[in-house]
């Protein structure tokens, strides 16, 4: 490993030893940048890596609100404005009980390179709250979002920082957040993406991450295996925004999707997942996937990780970080899975990733494979600035071009610069980092 990389990593471990997810993401990125750093001594001279791994700004705040029982609840809100080197901070908000600073920092760090890969001018940021939306009434969600935005609105803006959705934050939450921003700042601007179409949203944004994941996966199938999705057995973890639209596009492209999950368990339907039923249960009723098994003849496992025991050709993890561990990776390989593309952020842990790569499983890392969501957010920002809206076909075509472009960009780096066409992890990290480093070098020490 490059000695400069080693020093920066050692320092990070000493300082942030308790930030598990952040260290995991930082280590993967830094280690894979090593061959690039070897060839670019100007990075060390300008302290680029030390700066790259420290957020420009971290905002942490109290969110106090009143629930339906008239009780006061208090949560911890975060916005990590990690890098503005190539554009305004951009990245989602996550509302989940597990949210902490380490998780938001890892997501924001990944977002810097992901946004760079989209080719659009967006820096990296992420935010969220340890609020648990499960079982809350619509009015509670609204009051919580209003309380959250009352503080967040002081720190964001269309040219400064543009949040969007992530786990637990969809169109409903974005609507309430947007309404509160407008009320306080008296501005109708594209300060959030993922808005509904009636007030500045973009067609395809809802579908974008899942569709984009399939466009990326299809390009990988064509390039490595001269094949496509037709008749491939696919399993997709999660049943939220990313998973549902990954399933929709995979099915449209001819795949046989046999399993999906939520945080309670997974369903295995050999006849093929009935996506209309999944949408009814998860999108409309906000229910549990177990209900699918109550209404259809299929198998239900009450552990979400059991999904990785099901035989498949292609696995698309679309739920959360570290959902595929070494045991799951071993099962995937034993069952003949030959491709894993990450719809979620860092769903495959370090040991599992190494095992998949060692066993010649084609592995599409999240910061490339799931970049379609934020790319379409970038297109939403463009439309808001133009005061125009593009048709579904126009946005979908741009999304396809971006995903195919991302695949070939990272594939070319892996093949031509690293001499290993299968190392898309390093390919994505280096390809994303190049532009960020160039911008940082041009803008001076700050
Ligand atoms: P949603 O909230 O819409 O859905 C999340 C899904 O993952 C739900 O089915 C949820 O189950 C499941 N899940 C969450 N935690 C766990 C867990 N610990 N074990 C098993 N299942 C779990 O979020 P999204 O679909 O938007 O996000 C999914 C992933 O994709 C995240 O990693 C996110 O960062 C990433 N991503 C999202 C993008 C977007 O545009 N939305 C863009 C790029 C990446 P349950 O309902 O039981 O909680
Ligand atoms: O992880 C991600 O890329 C997202 N949650 C989407 C971010 C965005 O700004 O659309």
C-alpha cells in the first residue's frame, strides 16, 4: 500500500475508531486509491487525502416535536456537508432508528464519489435522523418533518446543499420538508429533489435508482457475459423504493425475480414475484412483506438474511449496509450466483466483497450501480433551474446514457489502468476520485 495512504488511514483509525461504518467505507476507498496515489505525488504535497476524508462541515441538531399522544419527543438530526469540490452538497436524508454520525458520514463520503461518477456538477452530503417512522400517523410524520426542517433550512439552499430521500424518506416526507422550507424561507426553489410532479419533481425520479441499477447491471451482463436479463433468476433484498423499481425493470427486461425482503423476513416465490401485490402491501398500505406470504402460495423466512440462501444467477441487494456478510457470500457462490450489483449503499461487507471477487463473481459497487437516483436528482435540479419539465422518455434516456457511461468509465479504469477488468470497486473509487482531486487541486488549500 502507498505510504501516504497508509498514514492517512492510520490517523483516521486513531481518531475515529468508534465510527465503524465510516472507517469501513474510508478504508475501502483509501486502499483502492493506492495505485493512483503512487502515480500522483501532487496529492500528498497538497494534503488532498487528509482533506478528502474530513467533512467540510457537520451540523448536528436537536429535533423536538409533539406526537399524537401530546408527548414531547426528541431526536438527533444530522447533515454532513462533506465535499463541495465539484458542486453544491447533494445527497439524501435517512430517517431510521439506527442513524448515527458514523452512518451519515459513511453515506456522505460514498456520495462524493458517486456524484462525481454521474458526470453532473454535484458535491457530496448526507443527512438524517434517528427518528423511527414505523407505526407513526401521517400527522406525526408531518410534525416531525416540520420540526426537522425548521433547523435544517438554515443550512441548505438550491446553490448550497440540496437534500433528497433515502431510507424512510420518500415523496410524502419530501413534500412536508419542502412545504416547511418554503414557509420559513419564502422561496419556491429546487432545494430538495424527489418532489412530487405537482411542485417541481421530475418524471423517473421515483423509479430512477432501481431502473438505473438494472441499466448498469444489463451493461455489465453484456460486457462480461455477452448476455442480458432474459430468464435469469434474480433475488432483490428490501421492498422499498430501490427494490421495487429494480424488480419492475428487471421483470420488464425478462428476468425471473424470485425473492424480496424487509427487515422482518423474506418471501421466496418460485412463480415469480407479483410486483403489483408488493406495491399494494409496501407502497399503499405501508405494511409488512409477511402479508405477501399470507396472500400467495410461497415460502416465508423470518430472517431477512435468509434471502441469500436462495438460488439465483444475479443478486441485487437493495435494503441497507452490511446486509451481505461472509456466510451469505459463500451461499451465493455455492448456489451459482455470478453477479452482484449493489442497489443499497455498502450492502456487502468487507469480507463478503473479498470472497465474491476471489470467486470471480462480477461485482458492481453501490457508488456506481445505484448512482441513477442521484443522477436523476441532478436532472431534477436542471429542470428546476430551466423552469421546464422533460418527458418520461427524455429523462429515462438520459438516465440510461448516464448508467451505461458510468459502467464503461469504471470498467475502463479497472481494465486499462489497473490491469484487472473485474476490479470495479477500485475502478469506481479511482474514476470518481480523479475529478474531485482535480477540483480540489485547482481551488487551493481550504
Ligand atoms: P426505503 O426506506 O424505501 O426501503 C428500505 C427497504 O430496506 C425496506 O424494505 C426496509 O425494510 C429494508 N431494510 C431497511 N433496513 C433493513 C435491515 N436492517 N434489514 C433488512 N431490510 C432492511 O429505502 P430505499 O429503498 O430508498 O433505500 C434502500 C437502500 O438504497 C439504502 O441503502 C439507500 O441508502 C440506498 N439508496 C437509495 C437511493 C434512493 O434514491 N432512494 C439512491 C441510492 C441508494 P423495512 O420496511 O422493514 O424497514
Ligand atoms: O444514496 C443516494 O444516492 C440517495 N439516497 C439519493 C440522493 C439524492 O440526492 O438523490
